[in-house]
C-alpha cells in the first residue's frame, strides 16, 4: 500500500509539470531562451518522476524481469541525477546575466552529469552506487553519497552565482532563487538520511511551481533588458491605481529620460548603452520603496509610480536616486557619466482626470528640466 501512495505523489507531480508546460505555452507566444530552459526543466523533472515512480513500484517485486527492469531504471536515474540541477544552473545564470551567448560557452557545466554517468557505469560491475539484492530490493552503495555530493556542489555553485550577480537584478529575484534552490537541497538531505522517503523529485516540482509564478509569469510582464515593468503592465497598473484613488489616495508619477543616450550609443556602442540602462534600472530598485513601481516606458525613458501623495517625499526619493547614481558614476565603471532629466506629477482627479493628463503634466516638467541642462556636452568623459 505504501508504494502506491508514493506512486500517487509521483503522478500528481507529473500532472503538475504538464500543467506548467501548458501554462508556458499559453503565457508566451514567442519562446525566449529562459522559457526553453524552463520547459527542459519541466520535461526532465517529469522524466525523473516517472523513473522514480517506476523504481518504487518495482522495488521488492519478485521475478527476473522485475530485477532487470529495476537495475536499468535505478542506474539510469543515478546516471542523469545532476541533469536537472545543471539545467537549473543554466536557467538561473541566464536570468541573472541575460546573456545566452556567454552561456553557450559553458559546456563544462554538464561535467557533473558526465561524472555521475561514469560512476554509474562502474557501478554496474561492483554496485558502488546502487545495486539490487536477491529479493529485488534496491541497495545503496557509498557512490550514491558521492553523486549526491556532486549535486550539492552544483547547488552551492549556483548560490555563489546568485550572490555574485545579486546587483544585476531586483533583490527579490535573488531571494526567490536562493529559497527555491534550498528546497531540493533540504529534501535530498532528508531522503538520504531516511531511505525509503521520496522527497527529492517532488520537491523539484515545487521548485518548478515557484519558478513559474515568481519568475516566468513575472518575466513575461517585464522589460527583457532591464527587468522593469513593461509599458503594457505600467498602463494596467496605473489604471488600477487611479481607480483605487478613493481608497488609497493620491500618488506621484515620475518620468525619467536619460540625457544624450544616443551620444552614449554612438560613442561607446550599444552594449555600453544597454549596460547603462540596466545599471539605472538597478538604481531605481535600490532607491524606491516596496510597493512603488518602476517601468521602462520605451527606449531611454522610464517611469516611476510612488505610493505617496506627499510631494516632499517624492522629491526625497529623487534625491536618493541621484545620490545612488552619483556613487555609480564615481565608481568609474563606465567611461562616461550617466545623467537624466525628470519631471513629476501628483495624481488627483481634480487636476489630472485621466492618464494622458498625468503624463502630460510630468512631461512638461521634465522637458523644462532638459532645457536648463547643457545636454550637448553629455556624456561626460571621465
């Protein structure tokens, strides 16, 4: 009866992965590399679940056919054991760095899979990883701990990658990555300590659900370069927030335009320009409060929505943003200084009855600020 309960868990988890695969197809009309890796993770997890379920079902089943099937399934499971973790590593690094070109060169990330497959091949002759006894029960060898250690090493490297690249993305993303990475790690520790408990593969399904809701759906609503809200999501949020005025009160809309961004691209190249936009997006995240919104309006234009009706507090946010930007410029990271012009408007239905009026008011202030600056001399050579 216990083995059927375990198989029930595997079947439910397989069904969840199929729903996630279908969900990605619905949410994303055009696949990104991130979406492709997510689908590969779902498919790999579903394969693991089928192998895991079959091994538990056959475990202790008498007969030579069951014995050979159990040997084949358990050894296949151990041979490809780190594959899911490696795909998770690729997925996370891609989402942190945004560079698939650089990721293509890291073929060595699959070395843990090759090492695991080699150990499993040796195990066919001496049972060092896994074996099946005379009663057709699975027996673990010391090599299983070694393969688990290889898998843990990949997880630790993944956490290191997340830490090193933590400034590239919103801090919440790094938090999600760390939390979901620790789920299968904790499950593997428990399963190794209590053989007969099936937690590792189902925990990966929980990881998939978390990725889907916190990263995949979220990324579909984000600007692919900066990770900020895109124009469509900004418009939807503003409409929602304006309708919530009777309950939540006024708020501030801030429009930000990078000074002489064309000059940056023409002088230093589009790669430097894109990098500067990413840096500015990171500064937005570090400068605004939780609940505030940051969006890329288009090109070198950004929009902030601050959940405060106090103009003095909105101006304080902009001073904090400028302070953070000054620190970035002093770091010498770029051969030019990033600067911007901005304007803001306080939403009140009496002054700005609709969204167009709100933007028009903020734009007028921003264009006035641009006229006061000698933007012809930007970018400044450092």
